[in-house]
C-alpha cells in the first residue's frame, strides 16, 4: 500500500513506461511497427509476458494494434509517437514548470539528407504519396518508391496529393527490382504483404515497417475511398515528420 500511495500521483507516462520491459518494447516500436513474435525475438522475453505488457501499453494509449493484411492471424503494433510527446511534456511539467518539454523545431533547411525508399505492393497509392510528401518537405533528400507488383497510379492518390499542392499525374509505378543492390538510409515498407517479400538492401540499418491499410480497398463508393486516401495521407504526413527528425539526427551524428 505504501508504494501505491507514493506512485498514485506519478504522471501517466512514467507509470506506463517506467517498467523496464515496457521501455524496451517502446524503443523497439519507435523504430518500426512489429508483430508480437518480432518483439519476443527483439527483447528476448516470453510471448505471454510481452503480450501482457503490450496490453498495458495499449490501454494507456501509447500503442495501437492493426490486423495484418498479409495474414489476419497477425497483429502489427504501432507506437503513437505524438501521444508519447504529449505525455512526456506533461511529465516534465508535473515535476516543475521549467521542465515542460516543447516539441522540437523542424530541422533547418539543408540539415536533412539521405536516401529513402518507400515500398508497397502496387506502388500506386501509399508509397507514391509517401515519396511525394517527403520530397516536398525535404527536397534535398533523395527519395524513391516502388512495389512488388506495380500498378498504374490510383486516381485518388493524384486527387489527394493535389490537395497538398503536389502533382502526381506524371508518376508511374516502379518495380522494387529497379533498386536492387542500391544503398539507402531507410527502406520503409508501408504494406504488410510487401514486408513479407521485401529483399535485403545493403547499407541501411534494418527494415522499417509502417503497417498501413490499403486505402484503395476501403468503401464501395468514390467518396468513401477518397476519405481513406485522405486518412492515409494524414498518417503518412505525421510519420514523415518524425522521420525527418530521425534523418536530421543521423546527419548530426555523422558530421
């Protein structure tokens, strides 16, 4: 009971992340969306223990789960970095107002460099939008996209990117084999199916997966499908904001 009284007023982030295994899980999920089996291997703990702590992190709003589109028996877990940032800011302020964390400023122009490859199955929607959004925000980054089974660009991808001031009308689907053997700082799969067949690329620090539903499979009407594309673009924009900070940090480390 003494411990309960002492920690009752602790900020939510400390209560959630203060357990060592949960912290390890958060660090793994900060790098990439992962399945339970991937996390078990990464942290070297039994599956039942990993699943227990994932439930705690999900109930606390730090982690979300989504059924795999490649194998519905699997679930991909994602760390909500935006929520973590909010709770961390409150954690510092809870101790002293001077310790309230502020969101980091955008990296200065020219500070973000590197090579990034986005992958999905058709290279017709998610990966094309990710490529366009990253190129718009960091023109000095060499960014490409490809698919395992390329298809023509989806009209809704063109329409939604037009709302961001980006013209995709001249883009084409590319096969991931076009980039075989090339070195990238980040290879990011956006589709659960392409993650299963993604070849190894030299030079990057390990595959990164963003488990995102296929917006072209949502709804039976153009309006419903368009809304799914808008949600995908919004999620990509959020994730790319954190990717830019990662690229800037890597650039500073190498300098």
